[in-house]
C-alpha cells in the first residue's frame, strides 16, 4: 500500500516487523522480497512519486568540489530515476584482498553472490538470452565471434569484459503497482527518518522518529531496521543517531563515513586506427558492450588499480604522446600507419576509461554545522582521491596501447599530462557513492558484518553501496540488488 506521511495521525506509532528507510533500488527490492510473506514491512521514502524542489533541497550537502547535490534523487525510485542502466557483476578478484589496493577484502566471496546475481538480472530486466547473469569472458568471446565481431587476442596482459544494459529499469515506476497492491507492505511517502533511537547500550534500535516538511511527526517501530539509502545518507543517519553514542551509531571505531569511493571515468586519449574490432566501439550490440582491461596477473605484477578501456569513433586527431613509445611496436608516421592498417584510409577513436577508486580513510562523510529544513545537520563530503588512480590509468593505457599495436589495430595516444602529478587529470566521476560503511568480519575494520548487520547493534542492517570494501571498475546497481536479495533471505529466516 502507498500512503502519505501527511495523512498519518500526529504522534502516532507505526509498527512492523521490518522498517526500511529509503525507496531506491535496495529499498524497493527488499520490500518486493517481503511482499506476500508473513512479515509486515514499512518503507519510509523522503519524497513523493515525482521530484519536488523542497524535498530535493534536503539532499544538499557541503563539499570541496564534489557535486553532492546532483548525485542523489529524493523521491520514489531514488537514483534509479537517472540511472544509465550499466550492469555487470563484480569480478572474482574484486572480493579478494589485494594489498596494493586496500587493507581489507570482502568477508564473502563471489560464489556467495552468484545465485543472487542471477535473480538481480531479472529485477533490472536484463535479457534472458544471452543470459543476463552470465559474465564469463570465455562465454562472451564465443558469442561475439558467432555474431561476426572481431576481437583482440587474449594474453597474459589484456583481456575483455562485457557490460549489459538494463532498459534502464526505473524502480519507482516499474514496481509501483506491485507495492501498492501488497497488503503486508506500507510505503509511506514524504516521510523523513530523523535518527535511530536505541536502548542504553546502543545494542538495539527501539524507534525511529519521522517528520514531514509540513510539520507532521510520528514514530516508527519494528523488530528489524534496514538503512536502504545511498553511500552519503547511510553514514549521515548513523552519525545523526548520537543520543546514546556521542560519535554516532556503529561508530565505536571511527569508521562510519570513511573510505568514500567513486569511479573515475572519462576521455583520456585517441586511438588512430585503420579498423578497430567493432565489439569495442561505442555502439551497443546485443544489449551489451565489450571493454578491454588488464588480467588479474598483470594488475598484480604492476600493482595497479583496475581500469576498463573502450572506444568511441570519429574523434579529431591531435597532439599527444603515444602509448607505444617504449613498447617496441613499430611507430611509423601517421601517413604510413594509415596505409599499413587501413589500405589508405584511417579514422580516430576516442579512448574512454573507467577506473577503480582506491579506498582511503581520509575520503569521508562528516556532519557539517549547517542545518536543513528539518533542523538536521547537513552532511559534508571530504573527497580524497589517491594518485594511484591516475598512475594506474596511465600505465593501463600504455599496456593496452602496446597490445593494440602488436595486433596491428592502431596507435594509442594518451592525453594525460605527465608533468603535473598533483591535479586530477581525469576529472569526470561516475556518481557512484560507495564505501562509507564498509563490510568486514572484524568491527575494527568495518561497520557492517557479512550479513550487512551493523556491528554491535542486533537489529540494524544496511542495504547500500556504502557496504562495498572495494569495487573494481563496475557500476554498483546490480550488486546492490544482489546483496539486498541475499539480505532478504537472511531477514525472512531470522523472522521465522
């Protein structure tokens, strides 16, 4: 059922088995998983069914340049309302501890998420053929060759990867009727959770005060509470919940809000080509797109963060340095290159990269002194980016460029400035808000455990990209949905 918080009697109490805060990809997925079960659920959504200026103002935050205001949408469906639809399961090596990337790995492995990725593919409406849950590159090589696409040879340096595309699924539109009809789920619109109140030991969430911008106030109580908001709002709510613990809930080890991550992406060079294998070009084929990256062995040898490279055609040629300058590839002039590769004709392709962020403890969300319309302290993001990101991009391009030259495809020019190591050379970000309540078995290393339960609090869980310890170069939405489906099974079992 969908109801409006303005219609809830003032100072009343809403009771349920599960309280879900947030109605984006995670919140709606969890509500759907509980619909039709014996458990009752309440979903608190800050906005309405469409974007509203006054509610969106609640997303305002402070930062030193990171665009926190535009990364989030506070209405039913959340950021799926502007999601681009990119989907891919996290690679197995993302879950491993890579000492040159982070001080922790994931407390779960890829096999734990594999069945949930299959279900998540259906939730985001990936095609059933080829199976939307299949990410194995050997499978996709066979498929692409069958479809007539030429591919670069795999070796111990470079390999391929495939992204699939959701329509994209707008969760607030696609699943609205289903949740409206669910008898055991109440979605409360225009309902803002102010804090999480606990018992004296901060071991159990007892109630959640809720407010509307129009001034109505009431309480929500439940056996289990799930924070299903984004990587900025999850730590904000935990930090605001300071009535029992002055540093905030789940923050005994000063980890809430730390290790904020976002992908780095953008145009980084030009490939002068005769004919590039079409599978790697910007067009979408078969609802998928191939990318070139380094093998796990190559990343470990070079101590690099993960980067994926793809190409868009019809870029203007310009001045820059070439990735093959020290590689041993024959570097003829452009005229000879054109003749040798394309029979007298040549094109240029824009080189695009998606790079993995390096988790850093000083990249963090804190509370500012500025307050919003509800009287709540706004968040402040202190975004930090490691120089390892740019150096990984540069070295990956050199290695990929060398392999493109060896394959006779073309010559890759890198448009990054070698002389200024202090500035961000790739300024574009993915608006993927990750890492601020990372998952770890040890409470001294993370905020939530392998079941997504906040360490030290027996009934509080987080369903969000904020729990990712490391992320590779893959967009977060599919993994958010997979982790939420896994959480739903855990919660229904616990409620039974």
